[in-house]
C-alpha cells in the first residue's frame, strides 16, 4: 500500500508541475482589461459565480453562488451571450469562458459603508457587469467585460473583433510553445520577464507577447525587447522595443 501511495504521489506531483516547466506561472499574465471602472466599479455590487459561496448571508468581498439569483440573472446572461455571438461569431464565442457577474444593489448601499473603494449610488451606469475570459490555452487568457443596463442592453464597447474581422487563433499554440519560440532569439529576449495573450484593436488580431526582463534597471528610461507572435499565424513574428521608466 505504501508503494502505491508513493507512486500516486509522484504522478500527482509531476502532473502539477508539467504545465509550469517551461516558465514560472507567476510570469504568465492575463491580457486585456475587464473595464468595469467606468460602469460599476464604485457601485454597491454583489459578485456571483458558479463557484461562489452558498451561504444565504451574502459577502461583499467574495463571489456568491450564482444559483441564488439564477431566476433573475440567467435570462440576462443568455441575452448578453446571444448578442456576443451575433457580433463576434461562434468561433470566437466558443473560446469565451464566463467568470463572474456583478449586480448593482443600490438599495443596499448601507451594507457597503466600510468597503474600499467607497461605494456610491451616483454614477452607476450599469445594472450588471459580466466578466469573461477569452482562453488561448488553459494557462493564458484575455479579459473581456460587458456593462449591461436593466433592459439587458450592452452599453460598453466591445474590446474584441467582429465576426468579419476575427481570425481564429491557432489552438495548437500554447504558452510553452511560444516560450520555445522566444528561446530561439537568445539574449534578444532572455531572460524572460513575462508572457501574455493580448489583442491589438488597430490590426484586429490577437497575439502572444513575450517581454524581456530588465536585469539591472537604471533610474529613468530602460529599454527592453518584446517578441510579438501572431496568434492566428504563429509564423508571423517580430521583435519590438519597449521603454520602461524606473525610479528609486
């Protein structure tokens, strides 16, 4: 029995580290911005998710089980997702993963009196805010958010391409394959500071971005390289310069 346990322990440990062997998970950054700041960020909101807390006493800090409000929120969620499909198409939507939804409860503002940032009823442009991840692979994602009014209208801009502009990403490309590609450039990219999955609104394309670490920063402007890999066509690569300001 002890030997079986030892084998299982080794397998479990190996499985937990495989995904991080090519780079530390702390270096994998999510791209994009949910964008709730101008819509619901300062509002009295409760957050709901499928992995939220089941307690009937709602927390203002942690997500609540969405099933507690499913009669209210699921019709809105379905409407929002249909509008996403109509705009971006099924290929894009198939890689979109629901994360959480915030619901504004203006009549409950007294319960938020000790929250930071301070909750306010004024200036709440949305009733709901939906958070999604556009998944490039199990480790990398691009953040997508939707502000929605009481009539289930999306009132925030889309930070992703339309159906006619979307170039399906190459799903065989993973974080580790991009890192392998970056290593071929040697000291032009090494050591690696971070890798992220991003979107360029000008070219309307998704891309992988590998950023070089500044080993010995100096006060003022520092220059480092970034490897840009087209997510739809990974044979299209480029190295660009980025300037970072450091102060001591």
